[in-house]
C-alpha cells in the first residue's frame, strides 16, 4: 500500500467516525438539523474515498474521476447546508445545485485536456475552494453574535479555500498528479493533497 493509499484509508476512517458521531447527535436530539447535514456530508466523504480507491481498477477512469469530483463537491455542499442550519442563514440551493451540475460537466470535458494542464487541474480544484468560501460567507453573514470558535471556524474555512485554490500550483511544482488517473495515488502530489 502506497503512502497516499494509507492516507486515503485514514481519511475514509475519519469521515466514517465523524459521520457516525453526527448521526448519533441527530438521532438523540432530532432538533439538531445541522448534525443531519454534517453526517450526510461525511457519508459523501466516505463515498468519495471509496471511489478514489477504485480508480486504479478502471482502464478508462473518466467516469470514476468525474464521479469522485461530484461526490466530494456534493459533500462540501452538504457541509454548507449544515452550516446554514446552524447559523440560521438561507442557503442558495438552486445556484449551488446548478454550480454542482455545471462544474461536474466541465470536469467531464476537461478530461480531454493534457493531464498536467493547469486549466484541467484548476477546473477540478477551484469549485472546492468556492464551496469553502461559501461556507465562510455563511458563518460571516450570520445574525448570531460570533464567538471565538466561530471566528476560528471562519479562519479554517478560509485556509481550506486557499489550499484548494493553491493545489493546481502545488501539483505543478511537484511534477503533476500522475501520468494517468490510475497513477495518481503513486504521485508525490497525492501525498500532500
């Protein structure tokens, strides 16, 4: 098992534990709607990890790569749904679902670009950054008084958005993200991604 596979397995386990934790909270206190959204988001995170593990088994990995993208982006949307419920902010569902659809279609079509193309990598990573900044905007726009932990959450969301936005450049600096989707988990970039 490569180092990236091991890290992916850790991510799968952590997502499972967080999903179970939020499901337990939602089950024992049905008034906590944010917990249901967060549990759903982490379940999608587990599905994303499982899809990533499966990619090397495909000779043409276009569909699983696009599915992985869409599932992870849906996980970030579910996370934002949880934030919106927690902070009492109306979430723009229609624009976010349209964003999911259009970016998924775009990722499908950029699969025809050279694998190391900056446009291809940006099409894959920037939608994740956008969703992190949407989460930041949700917390920021809350009518609730923001406590210290809320501000820390905002800082984490900003840092997460910046790391997604920087990933195309990190991939380029580390020699790319594998010669093909099947080689991604063996790339240096996968270890830091």
